[in-house]
């Protein structure tokens, strides 16, 4: 198919509109302003201090390759390891690269909006003032992420897709449930895990410098979000009854199943013209998807373990999905690495810009 036939931002009318999900649960006020956990207040302080502005932090003047806007190595293209890919001429491969980038970044965009809505819901439902403080910084973080992924799609990729049904289904369940801990579990553990996996692949494996830097900065924020979910849920889940634990384990397992089996780019392959079913089958056995699943579950499974959702039902369910081996991964080391890498990239970027400015000043002086 020709790239010009593909959905483009100019043809986004069908993506416009709203999606209404009824929400339950109480809006909780507290009159106790004194009870504060040091860990939450520290996280809140970090959240305030580490806000960044994509308009100024990123160098949007960098040109990207329109046929490969992320600098995506072939190994990460879902259909690259196939005869179908071998037969495609380079012009068609460029269409696949651009549309894969468009599909992925569209899911990041919609997922970030889901996080924005859920974080606002957490502010409303969470009992403690310290957690309300912290969650309000996350609302701002997620708004900045929505803004930046939207800009990236518009200016650098130029192709946009609607939300994929697996992600929409998860968001629907998370937002609709009246129990605050389901919102936390769904958002702060499962969808944040999806975010960590996706953005770390962008940061570590894409070759475009803008994509790498952007995702590194987003990841630094996401590390705080995951930490919040852990602090809040670890305590709450320690004292659950067996029936309550089982209900939460079933919910988390269903989400793991959906992310393991159904996050395969359905809309992407249906919009391109290479035989959707064949592309989906190739995607399911691709090395690229194995990389994604490895990154996803090496974040999510240890998180489930650390919040005490690791009873016999969970272990059996994870075992049947082949995911139990991730239980021993050390998530704190990963979170620390996310923060360190973001700071390193920021310093490199500052040095690069300073050198550019010095170079321009020197040229100006020479010309005098
Ligand atoms: Fe986010
Ligand atoms: Fe987040």
C-alpha cells in the first residue's frame, strides 16, 4: 500500500470524540493534616522538584527520518523475521516502520491519558493527605506525558491510531471499579509496568537521539509512579483475607494474560495491506515481541510479589503463562537505573547544546 493511503493526522476526524466510563467509589476528604508518611512526603517532594517541560527539555528542531522516525532496528519490527518482510521493497518497509512507530506512540499517548484520568481518581479516592499530595504531582506528570507524546506523533511520526481494544478493556475495568486499591493495582502496577517496558525499549534500543532522550525523561517520572503504587499497596495487601487476595490475583492475572497474548498491533496490521492475520501470527512468534514481554514481565511480576499478591493461585497462573521465572528480578535496581540514565542523558544533552551555542558564538565573532 502507498503511505499516502494510510491514516494520517489530517484524517483524524474518526478518532475525535469522547469515551464515557461511569465511575464508582467515594470522594474522600480528610481533616487529619498531621498524619504523614515520610516516604510519601519524600516522593511528593521529588515529584515537585523533578517536573520538566518537554517544550524546553527536548530539542524539537532535530529532524527525524520520515521513513524510520524512531531509528528502529529491523530486529524490533514485528514482521521482520519472515518471508513476507524479505519480499517487501524498501518503500514498503518504510511504511511499516512509520506505521509501527505511529501505532506504538498512539498507544503510549492513549495509555498516558488513561494514567492521567486514573491519577486524578486516586487524588479523589485516597484517604491520606500525604497520598493526595503525591498523586497530584502524578496528575501533572501524566498531563505532561500526554502533551509530549501527542506532539511527537504530530511533528515527528505523522500517523496516528485509535486505542487498541486490549488497552481500552483494561482501562475500562480499572476506571469503573469502585475500590480504590483496584485503581492502584491496575494503574500503578500493571499499566505502569506496561509503560516501563515500552519506554525502556524506546530508550535503550531505538537509535534516534530524540526518541531515546524523550523516553528516558518519561521513564524517570514513571519510576516514582511505580514506587507510589508499591508503598500504598504493600501495606494494604498484607492484611487481606484469602478471598480478597484471590480476587485481586485473578484481576492481575487476567491483565497479564491480555498483555501477554493480545497486545500484538491488531489495528496496525488491519490498516496495512499485507494480510492482517498472517502479520498477527508472525508478530506473535517474533523476537521483537519476546523482547517486549521480557521487559514487561520482569517489571510486573516482581511488583506483584512485593505487594503480597503471590499466593498459590497467582503462582499457578503465572506458571501456566510461562512467567513465573521473572519473580526473582530486582525491580529496585531497575528503578534506580531508570533515574540514573535519565540524568546522564540530560547532562549529555546540556553539554551538547552548550557546545552548539559556543560554536555559534565563535562563528559570530569570527564573522565580525
Ligand atoms: Fe506517564
Ligand atoms: Fe505514570
